C-alpha cells in the first residue's frame, strides 16, 4: 500500500513539474522565471552579435590504425 501511494505521489509531482516547466500553470501565477525570456528578448540582450564567426577549420581526426592480422594458429593434426 505504501509503495502504491509513493508511486501516485511521484506521478503527480512529475506531472506537476511538467506542466509548470511548459508554462501551463502561468494562469495560476506559477511560471518558471525563464518563460518570458524567449528568443527576441535574448537576441536584444546580445553584445556585439556581429562578432560571432562560425569556423570550419577543425582538422579531421586521423584514421585509427588498423590492427595487424593475428597469425593463423596451426591446425592440430590427428
């Protein structure tokens, strides 16, 4: 009985956290702090975004050395 009650409590807590994190409880005054911080506000707060450069100068990784083939074991003669 205690395990079932624990399961139900954890299930309800998980569902509550899911709804809170998505912002579905904002009508009740329960919203995460970052909910109103979507992309337009974050883009406006950037400092010198034109300095951002995407580079593709990473050197490709060297291929892994192939292991030497193992010597064939002699077959036992009957």
